[in-house]
């Protein structure tokens, strides 16, 4: 169930210059971190078309779908690996 939030529009807010500088610095740091963790896939058109169709079915952008699918699969692999580990003999 989606959460509903009610926001009050505050209009234009003037921030002190030191706060603006801090926000800009933090934004630049976040952008740099995101840039450092970029992943590129080279897929054929048919593969990408399948991914785009699947993303469309659930109503998300295909990049979001890819992140979700890869992350979920990684969690499944890690869970399966934990189950397959031999238990230590006590």
C-alpha cells in the first residue's frame, strides 16, 4: 500500500551562503561517488529489447529494472550459498 504524504509548499526559501556551499559540496561528492560506481553492459539489441519489455510490464525504467534484477539475483545466489555451506561439526 502506497504511503500518502501531504507536503506544504513553502515557496522560495533563502538559505545562508554557508549552507548553500555545503549542499553544493555534498552534491558534488555524491555525484563523484555515483560516477565512480558506474557499470556498463554491452548487449545486443534483442537482449535489450527483452529487458525493456520486462521493465515496461512492471512499469519502471529499464535501467531501474536491470538494477533490481541483478541485485535480486545476487541476493538469491548469496542465500543459496549460505544454505549449501556445510554446518560446522560441534
